[in-house]
C-alpha cells in the first residue's frame, strides 16, 4: 500500500497539519486536529480528502478516526519552492524577512 501526505487546514484553530493516508482509503472518516482537537467529518476517496462532509449521526457509516501527529502542526501552508532566482518562493521570502537587516 502506498501512502501519500496530505495537508489539511483546521477551520477552528486555523493551523495547518499533515495527514499520511493510504491511497486505498475510501469512506467516511473523522479527522481530529492535533492542535485543538476539532473533529472534521470528511469523505475520503482513493486516499484523497474530499470537500464532502458527512453528518455525525447514527445513519452515517464511520470507518475510523484519524489522529495526525501533533508535530505536523504549523501556522503557514506549505508551498513548493519555485522561482527562487526571482524571489518568488516562500523560503526566499522568509529569508529576506529574517536577514534583510543584515545585508
């Protein structure tokens, strides 16, 4: 089974966190925010978290709970490093903010 890492935003505490999912997952899952514990009711299809929510009632078929690691929480969304020579990447912008006073 191959696994893929997906990024998720908690709408309660506004922190980003990563979830490692098997590509074979299908069904309704409860994703627990590792920062604040908020529960996100999501349908997962072929290892991809969809925008489809399901109600928390006895008629919903829940497959399992997903508890991501607390260490995966962060304030900012991940961005791919691109256009570094133009200064467009997130890491470059972070470096400029941190060290521009020393240049």
